[in-house]
C-alpha cells in the first residue's frame, strides 16, 4: 500500500483543529482520522449518522490525547506498571503517526498509518517495534493495530482500542455480550467478579476490565439503534463511563457530557498482555457497526 492513495473521493488529506488528518469515504460512510495518535475521531454511516463520541472540551494539541473517538492505548494500559510518572495509557495516543497510503478494496477504503520505536520512545519502552494501524471504512469501521517486534529480544505490551461510542443517554442503554465473564472492577477495586446473566446497565461510575473475547452489543432505544463492537484477537474488554464526579475532575471532559458516551474497548491487557518474540507480530482489531432497532 506504500505510496498509493485511493482517489480524492475516498481519501483526502486535510487539516482539522490544526492537526493533520485524513477524511476517508466509502459506501456512504465517512471517517476522520488524525495522524496525531492515529486516532479515529469520527465514523458516520448514511443510515445511522455518527457512531463515535468526542468531547466538546477535547484538546487538539501535540502532546495531548484527544478525548473521544478511538485513542490507541499502547504499549501499556492505564498507569504504567512501575513508573507512575509515565503517561497514562502509553505514548501512542500522543505520538504522530505516518500516513503510508490508502486503497479501495471493493466498497471499502483502507488507510494505513505507521508508528515506530525511536530514540524518544526508548526511555519509556526500551524495545524496537514497528506498528501499523489499518483503518477500513465502508458499511462498518474496522480498526486493526498490528505490532511487530523488529528487535532482537522479546517484549510484552498491552493495547486497547479505546472506543468512545455516542449514546442517547447511558442510563437508558444496555450492553450485552459480557454475560458470565469475569472482570476486575476499577471503581470498587474488586477482582474476579462475575457478570450475571443479564445485560449490563449503567447506574453509576463504571470502569471494568472483562476477560472476554466476545463482541458487545449496545442497545440504545433513544437512538433506535444497536451499536455493535466486534473484535478479533482481543481477550479483554474494557467498559467505562466516568459518571458525574470523575467527569468534573477531567479538564477535557464537559461536566454534563457523561450521559452521551460509553466506552467499549477491544483490548489485550494484563493478564492478557501480548508477548512478542523477535520478528513476530500480533494484530488487535475492533469492528464498529450499527443496526436499526
Ligand atoms: C479507561 C480506564 O479505559 O480510560 C479508566 O479504564 C480511565 O480508568 C479512562 O479513567 C480514561 O483515561 P484517560 O487517561 O484518557 O483519562
């Protein structure tokens, strides 16, 4: 795909909020992808409109993570395991990706972005890697994040495709697909809880890391749609809504915005981090689509 580019109807290189970005269009769908963080910030289909959420208070600046869309958490998730001063969720979401090219495959446009280890990333993550992000836009959105170990020694990493879904009101939606899965609850600090047989509903701050490879379906009667977050090669699913108090503590998150979003994240996080031997690679993928209710 290197140096190729689907024609301007399908791929446009633009500037948005002062940052370099791509506008991808195919099958009546459209996505916005920032090179900053390789971050998908919008995906709309002709039938369902916008499926993702971005805060009105999001900050678009080098060194800052954009609040919304699909930030890439890599090479660790949450706080760093041993170095509390290292950036939360790793450095990928604040790194500049390179646009490698795009092509039309049937009714889908596929853009490829890349990120490699550098002298700047070494103090945080002393390993040699080449990462490729493939964003496919068509009737559904597919985001595939591949990491290759290009060095001479093994390493481990965590990854999350931290998808912010737009919902009518998180208190009115339910999420199914996690029934029976065990999870760590970051709000109550309990480990190994088990999700019951009913779909998950939201009645307060929610921050859970599920052991689950299943797709999650968010049923949203207010929007008359189901949003489906499917995935491959992902053994963890993170579900997050900050609710009132945490939203107030975040400078880039409006105090009243929390009802309109829900994060459902395809991830591989501890104890399901990825181990890569030299020259091996792994791809974590999420596929976001919608159905009419
Ligand atoms: C979620 C985590 O995935 O991301 C939460 O589980 C965290 O604990 C949230 O608060 C947002 O993180 P950040 O670094 O973007 O504020």
